[in-house]
């Protein structure tokens, strides 16, 4: 087999490849770049599972970035274990062709306990006093110590939250090169998240995107030169493109108004129990899985949601089948937002009664995806002094709650999840132009495209 690296840049669109990205522009010019057609929903975990399996969500089971686990009664986002993917993946096919094949996954999602040979992924340490400390998980486990000694620990606060920066993608790139120099895997999968931020905080058409493009292009250029000098074929692709949004839609507040949410007061705050609710929406950007406890109520819930401003469509059983989302993990209904709208997980009316995690960066406890974690609350004002004190306490090992996140849904300027509008499609590019004959590649075809780069043979049509 030949060797290959896949650089995954969520948020990259064809219109971004130009003067602000000279390295990627030159790479595409020497080969071929085409549009990539996502599956629904166009979200990180779903798209990555589709790339690596060649299957739809109805088959691989990753129906969103998070869902209600009915057997546990809990909503869980950003699953870590690879075992949730229910069909064979790229390394299974490659090892059948060549038993010596090895694969490295650097910061892709669902990156723990897989059959891939090397894995490096963010994995916080949870201390007994309730603190969450940035850390990294590796497979094999013995990689962690030399990696951290060489490159430092995972820069979690630069990866996600109000102070996100290029540093996280730079660290990931350094890790990928560190791993390549030591183990030379046949296939490397490298996730570079930087373009998943600015389009959401400022808008996908804002002038600020050019700085982010220049920053990530420098990282990509370094990786292209590094890998190609070692004889490794490079594929660059993206998972989705962001679209401008201006309207938050609060489906769970709609359900609460009907008395359908199971709410308990905990220390003066409202705590929701999704599994005990008659209807609950697990929001994920522009897509929401709606779990309905009583099947007899499905039509009533569907009619209510369809009438809500900002909702474009509600998929029932037939609609889910048509969009390849008919999997037991999916909600009884799936709501799709209008192109300029997005779904919040919010269920409280009074901000004083919001759950304690609402204004914190807490990707594990929130019963929905919260992109507002990228924003400092503009109302903090003098309270920033308290924030500074809280940060100092954290550094001293004192448990504290850092409430800095806004709950103002109007702050979000870009979102994704829907099938793209013209001009906002993700892309795939390679120097091997003969492997990209059509003008559009479907996400389910990426699996075979990678195999074609590894084997040197034409991908199946």
C-alpha cells in the first residue's frame, strides 16, 4: 500500500480557497478540488462516521453529535468510544487488503478503543473534588508521557470556549508530525478544527474569516510539505460549510409551555429530565432530534413544531427513511431549521432559574449542543474581576464555577447541520486528480476515495 494522510478542516468551502489560503490554493491547482455532498445532519460526528464507513447514519448509527440514550435515560454529547459506530470502518477494509496496514487518528471524534493502531484525543481528567482538568488520551497508553513531554498537554481552552485560537490546531498538527516521525502509519487522520469557530462567532461572510483562513492555511501548508517530503499522499476535505443565522429557536420552551417537560427544582434552579419528559428536543445546531414518550402524541408534537417560526420541516418515520436517519437512536421526530435559524437546548424561562451549567463551558452535562460557549457574556462588565479570581482559584486547585458564557441566542452568527445551500458546500481536494472525476463527491464515497489513495487504484463509481 501507499501511505496517505487525510486533513479534515470542518467549515472549509470552495469560496474560502483563494488569496487568503495560498497553500491550499496551490495544492488544489496542482490537482483537483470538488464539492462534497454531506449527509443529514451535516455535523462533526455524523460526517466523520460516514467518511470512515461509507455508510449513512441509518447504518452506522451516529445520528448527531449527541442523542438521548433511551437505555440510560440520559442525553450524551461528544461520545468518545469508537464502539458506538455499528459497521466496519476504513481500517477494517484496509487490513483485509494488507495485514501490515496501520492507522493513526489524531483528534477525530469517537476516537477511543477502536481497531485503529494509534489514537490521540482530548480526554479530561475528572478529579474527586469536581474539577475538570485538560488532558489527552492515547492508544497505546504509553504514548502519552513522551508526547506531553515533547509537545505539552492538550490546549483545551484554545480548542473550545471563549478563548479558542489557532494554537489548538497547531498542537494537533505537531502531534500528527510527531506520530509520523516515530511510527509512520499507513493512514493518518488529522482533525484541524480552527475554521469551525470564526464562521459561527462572526458569521461565515465576515471579514474576520480571512485571518482565520490565513492561520489555518499556514498550518496546512506545513503539513502538506512535511508529509509529501516523506512520500505520503495528502487528501484535504471538510465536513460542512456554515450558513449565516440570526434566529434562535427554543423548542424545549415550547414543550414546557405545554407541560410536557419533566422539571425538578434543585437549589432554586430548574433541572430537566429528558427521559421523563413527554417531548424533549436534543438540539444540535440546525437539527434537533425530538424524543416523544407516548407514540400516540407524535402527530400532536409534529404539528406543534411545524407551526413554530424558524422550523422548516419535521421528519416523521417516512421522512427519516428518506434522509437515511431511520435509526433507533434517532428521535421519533427530527426537526430541521430554516436556513437562517438554529435550535437551542434552553428550557427555562427565568435566567435566575437556569441550571448551574448554563453559563459555563460544560460539553458533558448540557442536554444539547451549546455553540454559545464560544462567547463571553457581554454583560459581565465589572464581574470580570470575579472571573479573574475564579481562574486564580482554579490554578490553585480550588473548585469553583466559572460562569462566563452568554445565553443570548442572537449572538450566534453562523451554524450548520442542514444540507448546504449553493456556494456553502464542503470540499475535497487531492493532487491525484484522476481519482476525482465527478464534479461532486458524496460523503459516503470518501471511504472508497481514501482506499483508492492507499491502493493506487481507481475508486469505485
